[in-house]
């Protein structure tokens, strides 16, 4: 497969341009023959996809008015129709054709399905049509991930997600626009930088640098555009076809939408530009149409700098607006909105599932998807033949004389690397520990003398009711040892000897144990499947029923039945920030107050946003070797006003539409006009200029006239970014609830949340802390609330808890009015009344002992538990109130 120039032509423009048109054919090996054109020669039309208000890609098509004069021309005509797709392509140069393709202006595949042939003998005009292929996106076959692992692990830069569908490929259906290195396989020449991008959004935590391509700094997962994965309790995908299938167009358009980019083919490049770049640059009005961009020929790298200016001044000499132009207006927008449906990276195990010696795979988690809470509640029941016991005289086993041991193995694997949950001394957080050679387990013990153990899952730190050990009182039994029905002391929790059972004529002793704990789980280090399995056994001890309290060991019979039945196993995101962590739909809105308006525009739904619940659906950045979610916000240029990325997109979209949208409809004749042209126009021919950006139109080659529409670029400074609205998922009938009491309840919950939040404050700054100044001590207005320890992680935040900066304590202190830290240089000013907060996710450095370390850990765990419960209740009550309000309107 190789392409070679097959036909060529030339036409002179009225403003002096020398247009060279080439038609290339696959498999051609001869010379090129000239053809003639009629009328304007060729026309290129750009149609604004999505309408005036909501553009993503302005697709283009070229029509060549080919003059068919003989059988050679006619044979070519029918060959373009019969050869099928991607046999011919067109290249158009505005000027000479050189080896660097300096003057390449437009190119695209010939689309025979749109061609028209006159039903008459030659000579006649044949309209040969080529397009930039964007319209064929939705006709491409779907792409498929090989597996769920591939779906979770596939990741690309924003640049990569945009350029990849345009590249040449053999194995997968793509548009094949550029990227070839030999044989001219694409409309874009070999090794030609056909892709150009310009964006200026920066993550909070990255350094603004005009020499760096931001679209190659941030990442997305194409898997976000496949169907949502649904698993059964055994980890089997129940919607495998949908969950592994996606369309390139969705990925392409999704990245345009996420970074507020508009794409179009112009002046030899596929350009992807944020419209707001034309408003200002480095804080100044962009009167030259300066574009800070990067170009490349393939791959997902950063490319090379390609800065240029686009201003075209209407001077009625070289650049002329012809008679008959007009200016129309569309109403301003009052607000815009966008929906983001987050997907929880969570799972649960169905109640009643037996996990004893039977590994189940309940779900899959994403790498670095944040802190999780883990609720484990399993009831183990072991039956043994009663005759297999070897008891002393008048002795038996009772609820408080046996010790149950459960080795719980929770494994995270991607097929190559295996991680296991393990305990950390005096911490309420389990951590992932890698071991590819052997499995690691958590050792749970309940019952006789279990309270003497110190590992967290066997202490009050993680174990709610019913605790780890039965009461030690002794009681008489209800019947006899020969036919045990109950009694003997110790109560029923966590261990209980159940009444004897007779099965097939054989007496069985039955022992039940509640295995329960609640904890936090460290963020996953890899994307992979979670599996859970238990291995449970009992050590039996006997006690004489005649009043002697001596407890001695007895033999351990082999179980005839051993089941660990799930009551509740839930693995859910721990954080409760609605805009980054809630597993629900979030609607972002922005409104303006510059101009009175009533129209609101829905910009649809975004598959990717800003979330730490499931990184598959989050924009990400590189923190080698990981790609954590970018949850700290983005801003334009070097501004310090950081917003959620979807909120920033709404703000910038509305920035350009706060006044009546002024649209210039005109015929502009120029040797330099193109969709990239930033029209600088003074209607009265004085120094008062307005600036217009391209919406769509048609260019005619011979007359060099662009008949189109341009909108006036003007920016507002009064955009209001509203708090996002979260839609929780629950089912309640709110009709009978009293609306005033609901409002009161929500108010009280807000107060409780604030009170509990205050418990996490170690101290409050009594003076501001300047930026760019190293410090090793932070002074506070009073003695610290409690004690901090060397190596402990804290947060410094604004008074409202935002803009957190992690600190590390350099000493251990209490009853002091300062916090000693490792040298830290804040990147922003922290005002008076800023907060020193405990980092509740870092409890491994809290010292234990008589100083109260364990108490502090327990306190923080209980605080987090209370906070989760209160936030859930608040969410439910808020939704009930909204529903009742709506019903009152019906």
C-alpha cells in the first residue's frame, strides 16, 4: 500500500494567491496528469457542529469543480466512485509545494458516497467531494477492550486521546488523517506536524509554564466511555459486551468537552484551541490573536512549540468586507450547566454468601482511588461430632470457653502483582502489602482470652458490638451435658454454643462466632480485582459444671461442617466531598449578572470529571509511577482561583456569552483569510476595534472570499460559580414527612457536623503565614488541643478548610502554643484564623501508651464514623425536602 500523486491542477486567486491542488491515489506508480477546474475551482465549507452556542468540532468538506472533457477524465470520475473509501485523497496548497509542505492549506479523503455526476455526455462538471472525515466518526466500528483489566489500565494524555483517532492504523478502525512516516499513506504528508493544540488550564499543584503543553500533562481513561461494569457476587461481569465496548468519537468529543476545546482543520493543521485563549494572554487583551500552541505529527507526546498570531485587520484594501454584511444578535445566557455522574469504586458481598475456603471476587477497584471504609460482618458456624470430644468428668465446652481463629485473606491483583490487606499497630487503617510469593492474612480471634491481644482487628479500636470476648461469668446449664440446649454462662456474643443437633442419628455440637470489625483501607496501589476468603478453626476448652471454675484445654475435633456466612461486607469510598467523592450525579452550574437574561443552556453530560471515588472517571496527572486523580482544581494561566475542572469549563464558556451574542455575517475577501483568522474590525474605520472569532462559512478559491459568520469575543468578570447539586440515590416515600421539621433536622445536622469538625482542629493561627517563605514553626492563638507527635502528618488549611497543605511534625509536644514542623514553604498566603488539622488518614505515627495515643485514635475513628452517618442522613433529608417541594407544585 502506497500513495502517489495522480492528478493535479492550479488556479489563481483574485487577491494574488497561487492555489495548487493535488489528488493522490493508492497504488498509483505513474506520473501525474493535469486536470481543469470550472468556476471558483474549489470551495471549502466549515459547518459549526453543535450549533452556534455549543461547538466542539467545526467539520469541513471540500468540493472541487472538475471539468470533465474526455474519456481520461471520465474514467477517473467513475474510478473514484467504484474504488471505495480511502483510495483517493486531496491536498491543497496556498502557494508553492515544497518538501516541508510550508503552504499546505487543506487535505482530506475523497468521499465517493457524496459525489454527483451529471447525466450527460462530456464536457460536464463533476463535483468531487472530500472531507476532513469527522463526519465518519460515528460510522466507525466500536472499539473493544480485551478485558476488564485493560479497560481499567488503559490511559492516555488529553493530546493522545485527540490525536490517536486521527492516526494511521492497520488493526483498528480510525480516520487515518496523519502520522505516516513513509509511502504517503495519509492525506497529511509523511512526518508532517498535522496536529496543533492550545490550552492554558493548570492543575493546583503544577507550575505554570508557557513552554509546557498542558494537554500532555493530564490524562484520561478511554474506559470511562465504555459501559459501566456490573459484577455478580462471584466477580463475573454480567454485561461484558457493553462494559468493554466504546466508540472513538465519544473519547474524542469527551476530551474536547472536558477541556473546553474547539477543533477544526485550517491552514494545514488540525487545530484544537480553547476559545478563551483569544480573549487575553498573560492578563492582557489579546489584540494580535496570539496563540501559544504545540504541534506534532503523531503519538501522545508534548510536541514542539508553534506560537503564532492570527489577527486579520479589516482595512478595506488587502482585507475587505464586501457590501451586504450585517450584524445580528442572539440573547445572552443567564446560566449554563453540566452533569457528571460519578461511579463509586465500591462493592458489597451478598448476604448469605459462604466465604469459608471459597474465594469470591466481589469487585474491582481503581489505582489510587482514595481512602475506603470497610465493614466486615461474618457469622461462622462450625459443627463437630459430639462423640469426637474427649472430655474430663462433668466437663463441657461453653460460650465463653472456646476461641475462634479466622485467617481473613483479602487480595488485590492485576494478574502480575499481588497485594494483601494487613494491619498496622494502633491504626484504624489497613494497608496494602505486596507479596507475589505467598498469601498474607489478617488474623482475627474471638472468644476465650481474645481481649489480651493487641492487633487492631482484635481490639476496641476496630471492633464494635459485640466485642472480641464473651463475659466470664459461669452459670448452670439448662439441661444436661448429654443433650445440651443452652446455658453455662458467657452470654451469646461474640461466641455462642448453640443447642446440640441430631443429624442422621448422630449428635453434633454447634458453635457460632460473630466475626466483625470496621476499619479504613489505604488507597489501592494498583487497579485490580479484590478477592476475599476465610479459613476458620476453633480451639476448645472445657469447664467442670459442678462449680469448679478451672478451664483446661480439650481436644479439637475435625469439623463436619464449617461455614462463614456473610451478614455484611461493604467496601465503599470513605471521603464525603460531594463534588469529588460521592457516588451520585452532580450538576454543575454557573450564572452571570452582567446582563439581565433568562435563557439557560444545558451542555449535556460529561463522562469524566474531578473525582477520587473511581479514577476511571477522573481527569488524572502523573505522579510517577502512578496516575492519581486531579482533585485539587484547575485554573487559567497563573491565576490562583482554582475551580473544579467542570466548573472552570462552565465559567469560561459563559464568559464569552454574558452579553447579547454579536454575530458578524459577512463576505470577507483576503489572501490570508481562514477559520484561524481573528477578525479585527472597526465599523467606523477609527481606533475603536472589535474582535471576532470564526463560527462557520464557505471559502471560494478563485474569488478568495470567505462567506461566513464570526462572533464578537468579549469576556465578563462577574461569573458566579454555584455550588454543585448532588442527586443521591435512594428510595423513600417523603409525602408524610413534615417539611419544617426536615429543615430543622438539616440545620441541626449542620451544627453537629461543624462541632465534630472542630474536634479535628489542633489549633488556629493567630497571625497570617506568608507564601514563598520557609518556616519550621507555626504559632497558634492558644495551646494545642491535645498532643502532636514527631513524624505525624497534619494539614494547614484556610479557615473554611480549603487549600490544604500537608505538614510533618518535627517534634512531640503538648500544652504549647505552636506546632513544630519540618521546613515547609507554602505556595500561597494563609490568613489569620487558618487551621491546623489532624490528618485522620495518617494514624500510624500516633504514639500509644499512657500518654493517650490509643484514646486519640479511637476518638478520631469515632469522629469519622459519626461524620459519615450524619452526612448520609443530611443527604437523605435534603433530598426528601426537595421532593416534597416539587410535589407541592403539582
